[in-house]
C-alpha cells in the first residue's frame, strides 16, 4: 500500500472508529459511557439517557423498560431479576427483585396424586407464575441512586410501544412460533398481529398499545402503578378467571431487597456478583477460587488440561449449589461465607485428579439445563458508575399468558423451585430443602450479573442468559479476560463448556473444541456432548491507559448491540 493511501486509510479508520463505532466493529468504543443489550434500540435509549446527564442507574431503568418493549421474550415487567451496581467510589451494592411465591403457594402445589409433577404445572399455566419483581426493583434502585426524573426514564419505552419499531427477522421468527402455539398461550395469539390480523412482517412497524397504557400507569405512579390500582386489580381479575393464585395482596406486599454482593480477590482484581437468592455469584466465586488454587494461569486456553480443570470446578460448584442454596430469608444457616472462601476451595480440590474425571454421585444433587431466555445488559457512565443487570421471564416469553388489556407476559419462574420435596435424580431433578416452595419465598436463580474491578474502578461488566449455563458462561468469560487477556468481543465468542454435576457430562460448543482434545478428555473418563451455542453475553471492559470503555454484544443475539459515546 502506498504511503499516502495508508495515511488515508488510517484517517478513515480513525474517523469511523470515532464517529460510527457502533455500526462497524465487533468491539465498540465509548469514552463517556456505554450500554450493551439484547436490542440495539434499548441500548440507544440507555445512551440517550446518559447523554442527557443521567447516571448508570437512570440508563439502566430506561434500558430495562425499553427491552420490555423491544425484546419481549425476556425483557419484562412481568418477571424479575438482579442488579449489581458499582459506584464510582468503588462501593458495590445489589438489588434483588426476584419473583416470589404467592401467599397461597405450597411445597407440593405442582404434584398430582401419584407424587409426580402434574401437567408440567411448574412451568405451564398460571400456577407457574411468581409475583413479579421488575418494576419494584427498578423503582427502588432509582429512588435510592437515580438522578433524572422517573417519568423521563419510562417515557422512551412508552414511545417505542405506542409508535412502534421495525420488526426484525429475529423477532419475526419468534412471532411466527408464538402466534401459532399451544392453546393456553392466550396473550400470544394476537400479540404480534397487525390491524389486519396478520403477523407483523420484517421491516413493518410493530406497535403495542396495551403495553403502552400499562407503562403510562408505571410512569405516573411509580411502583404503585403496577402493584396497586388499576393494573393490580386487572392482574388479580385475570388470575382468578384463568386458574391463577396471585392476588392484589401478593402484589401490594412485594418488596425488592438491597443486598450486599458476594466478592473475592483474584490476581489483581476484585470480583463482585449476585448473592442468594441467586446461586450465580456464590458458584462463580467458588469456581474462581478453585481455579486459582489449581494455578489456572499456567494452563493454556482450550487445552485438554484447561477443559478438565474447568469442568471439575463446575462439577463441584454445582453440587454445592444444589445442596446448600436457596432464598436467604428462608435459609438463615446457608454457608455462603464458607462456600466463597479460599480455604474451602483448597479443600474442595484436594481430591482433584489431574489425569482422570471425577464422578458425580447420582444420589446427590443436580438439575436440568436452561435455554437462553433471559436477558443481560451492561451499563457504564462517564463518572465510572457501572451496572450489571440480568432479568428474566424464565422460559422464552415466560408462561406465554397474560391479560391482553395489560399487554405484558407473565413469567413462569415458579419452575425454578425444587418441585418434588426430597427427590433428586441423576437425570437432573433436585429435591433439597433450601429451594422448596413456600409462601413469599424467592426461587433459586442462576443469574450471574457480575462486575470485576481493578484499583477500585470497573474493569469488566458482564452477564448472560442461559438457565444454569449462565454461571459457567460468565465464569469462562471472566477467565478469558482476567487470565487469558482476551479483548471483550473475543472473550464473549470464545469456546465455552458447561458441566453442572448432574447429568455427569461436558456440554461443549460444536466446532469449537478440537476432536483431538475431545478424544483426550474421553480417555480421562469425561462424557462429552455437543451443543450449538452457550450463552448470550453482553460485556464491557475498561482500558485504564486509553481511558476508554469497550463493549461487545454476543453475535448469537439477533438484535443485540453495544452503543457507546
Ligand atoms: O433465574 C434463573 O436462573 C432462570 N430462570 C433463568 C432462565 C434462563 O436463563 C433461560 N431459561 N430457560
């Protein structure tokens, strides 16, 4: 290349990376702030709030409401989730707005006379709905730490619902599936249809008038706009008419809870993540400590030794998760401090055999995989406040039921409780006490919104959907950045595995783990199973030298995007 062409090329690259970063590169730069979410419009809403002087909490509230409109398979007001918030002074707190079991719930509520789960009722039908927490969580976080008025943060979502936005191909594929589904999916039948009764096609503007009205109530009345008044009355009426048990009393009693994060030191970093009722942070920290004890830094990424060590850490953390974790308000004796301690990690790896796979004891604990029907987003602002937020409806489009007058879909999060007391099987059922159903109890989650800091400043903001795979997806991405020095987009795309104690097998991303490595692992006694894709990560890292944020959305997200400014 001639030198003047080269200079032109450099100038053009600089121009593009400065002014059009978000559209052209896998990794996006932002000096003043960044939002990375599962929908480009929601990321843009968040960045606009930052530009108007909002802080990371304000941008989080606006992005979360926008995702409830643009990414309804998981973005929600009918579900729940978690926020991990690192303030610019390095202090970290969390908000727990996990759904709760209704007052009329009981440990055997899903069982038939034969003692088995009746009609998949912990995931299907209105008994599977937990009392939603999202609006309460966002409101509480905003009341405590927000800067801009609440109404300004709900308004962008109202506009997206009222005026509509173009249907993408990704959403269209789901729209076709949802519009022709199971007969119980009442709200889904017309959810994606236009005035002519057709499923809105790609490129056509999709509007959600009923959801816009519900959001108006929330804009006007804050949390009371959802948990009291018209909306709460309609929720109760809809539940009563369709076999649900959530009442206005359940709604009025719902409270989000601010909790201390779980944390550990790893190399020169500090890791902060979500405590119970999520199992994510405890298991993540246990695994980081296990790998530190096994000197992971000396092991090459993607080698046989790497996969073996990572899988053995997962096996142990998932067994402990199943045995010990549940809602802290119902399990005061939960040994969280022990599980996240360095000494426990050392002892837990004492029986590690570097040459052979351990065996999961099928008389003990485990549980089924999840899909990718949760959504994570990451936010940073110009002052260095950072937010990692994951929220969910449990399955894709939750229970696929809801009042068409309200325009939002309910979760089926009750399925995250252990459904059959005392029954734990090698195929994946867990029956341990800490996570049995009880009135007003929160079901155990795997969501793992996480922030890593260096020198008291956010260094990595990360999270993912994926049910139980979430914990392992986040774990490996944290390793990729902290141990293997990968830039954020590469760390997100790199090969991931999943082991969860039971079933006793390593799930790996097809085409990303060499056949030679697989053979070597099988010879060590591991069972391997391919899968298409693990996780949908949304991450931000910070370069302290350049003083710039870098964000990336997982390429497996249909409409996801990082937006920086
Ligand atoms: O809270 C949890 O761990 C799950 N309800 C998350 C669900 C998910 O990621 C996708 N699931 N199938």
